[in-house]
């Protein structure tokens, strides 16, 4: 007599093996999405024939927007996550996209603000994001709720990693 094992209904809980598999898959997605995001921005600037700026620099200009910030605030506000912020800022100042001024109160502090050319780059990226949102919405690819859940999950993972780093040191 052959006994067929009865499948247990899933309760939403996962085994350690499926959790690690999904975790690694998610990490791979995050990595690929980051590279794709940079490629999307790069392609947009190639399309409009602006070739003197990298996608990382364009995103930095987008994140600064109409604000005036210090170099330290770029990282603390999450505007820039890379390790070579000095290099990119130097290039953006040399290219005329950012204006930098020493603070009159504390000469060690440098204030950064977009020039008119920097504002144009900001607008190009802003228009690109708006086109994406319009297409996503028109084609029912994702809803506001989908983005909210995705954002919450990403925020939770970010908080876990941040706490993990702080705990180590």
C-alpha cells in the first residue's frame, strides 16, 4: 500500500531555506534595480545629448533640487550614498552645475546650490520620473498601494541593515 503524504496548508510562515532563498533573490533584485536605474538615467541624458554628466551626478542634482545644503547634509539627508562625494561635487562645480560658497559664520562649511544649468538637469530627471509614473499608471503596472507596500518593505530592510551596522560598531 502506498501512502501519499498530505500537503499541509501554508500559513504564511516559511522555512529557513525558503526565507534565505527569497532574501538572496531580493538582494539580487535590489542590486540589479540600482544598476538599471543608473542606466535609465544615463540613457535619458544620451537621448537629450547631454554627455558631460554621469547618472550618479544627475541623481545628486535631482536630490538637491531647490534646496541649499552642506556637503555633510548630502549624506545625512540621504541625497548621496556613494563614497566619492568630493570627486562628484568637484566635477559638478567645474561643469557649472553647482555653486559652492563658504558659510560666512563657519568658514569650514561649504553651502551647495544648483546653478541654472543644474536646475535644468534637475528638471530633466523630474520629467523622466513623471513620464515613468504616467506610463505605470496608464498601463496599470502598479498601484499607489503597491508602491506604498514596496516602500514600507524597503524601509524596514533599510532600518534593519542600519541597525545591524550600528550594532557592530
